C-alpha cells in the first residue's frame, strides 16, 4: 500500500459549465461513507480535477485526500458528490452487488 499506489486511485470531477464553481464545503464520498471535504477550491469552467486517495500537495488539477488506506472498491462502489447543503450534485456507480 504505497503512497504512489494510493494516488493511482482517484475520482475525476469535470465542470461542464463555462462558469467557475466554488466547491468549498462540498463533499465526495463512497458507499461506506468515507468522505473528503473540499476546502477553498474553485473549479474553473470547462476544467477537470482529480481527487487522489493518497498524500500529496494540492494543485489546481490534482487534490489529495491524504489517506493511508484505499477508499474505492474495485468490484462495486458509488462515488457521490454533494454540495455544501448536502444535496447530491452527481453520483456514479460501478459493478453490482451480489445477493
């Protein structure tokens, strides 16, 4: 579980509008409620940011959760982006649950 491997796990968020969006207070979480909170970050219009799991220095195109363990399950999980009011802005799921 090297930091390099942890940072190979990321979620990409794209702003499809022309206006910058202030993501301060927004959250990104998985199905198990591991939550990353954005602090003082504006996503420019038509821009993309990758939110990496591991430790790193935040820059405009890459943010880091500074975790020491993996968050996203390979087989099945859901990434949910919520605004500062807790309303779901977007979510994506992959895989399927076995019953």
